[in-house]
C-alpha cells in the first residue's frame, strides 16, 4: 500500500520573489520550457501573481517529487506481480502538524466565522505530513482542536483501514469485525466510500481518502503532466 498527499510537494517549493514564471520554475530545478509549452499546466487564474505562481510550482513539485513516481511504482508492481495485491491512495483531507507548517498559511484550513479552527472542506493545500494526525489517531493528544465533526470519524476510518491492511493485506475493514467491536463510524465510512480495489495495471485506480462522499476510487491522476515531466506511468517498467 502506498500513496501521497494531494499537494505533497507544496512545502518543498516556496513563494516566489519575482513574477517571471519561467525563471521561477528554472530556479527550482523544473523544466520550465517543457512545462509552459505543454498546455498541461495551465497558469492559475487570480489577481495575486505570487499565489498564482506558487500554485503552479506546488503542482509541479507534487508531481515530480511524489505523485508520478509513486503511481509508476504501484503500476509496475501490479503489472509484474511483485506483490499479491497493490493498493494506491491519495489523501484529499489534511490536518497539518503544528510544529511543521511551511509556507504559512498554505497548509492550514482557512479560518472562518463558522469554523474558528479552520474549515477542512474549504480549498487549501493538502501538504506533506498532513495525514499523520489521522494515521496515528493522535489529533487530540497532539493538542490540535477538532475543526469539524468529521475529524475524529475520519481518523478512526484511517486507523481502521491501515490496521486492516496490516492484519489481512486488505485495507477494506471486514464489516463483521467492525460490528463486533462497535466501530460504527468506520462502518459508515466504508459504506460511503466503497471497497478499496487493488491496482489493476490495465486501468490503474487509486483510493481518494476524504469524507462526505468525496472518498472514492478514481483513476490515477496527472497522467499528461507526468509525461511532460519525463515520468510516465511506465517509468519504472521501461
């Protein structure tokens, strides 16, 4: 089982200090000419050029540092039968750890009147380490306030999913197991998000990890972008 955060590379880029997009990309080691001529990385809209460029470099950084090769790893392992089953995921929900939140406030859920601790359903960068509180089930022990009614059930679902995989090799928890232990929140999440299917090399899919119906099986992401970056799906199989 392997995967990434949706914006895993965001902390490893930075807010630009000038507005020349090509120069910013090149300064961070990205192939600026290929990216800008491909039309696969459309320049985000908005009035703030700094945030627009950061959005672009965050996307590129995530693809080239994390997503493309993670997906190639899962695809290659599935195609060649390296493991009995391969499961791929991408977190679309995040809660950044308090002592490491680069490029503030990019990785933090935006604070609103209705969500004084941040609205986890509003747009923000789902950064590297943003899954740790959920995976280890330690949001409260780490002193982080609950942002909404989904923080705890989501973490319970993730913990039960990870332990199901460790116990059985299948990340979808057994319903009878959940019922016997009264794990009703996870039972509801499994029914909402569906079965986590293994990667099929003929049509590779990943599990989107999120709440409120947004968690589901989905085709591997950013295929065209990965090709532009020289990290095709068969990168490790060629």
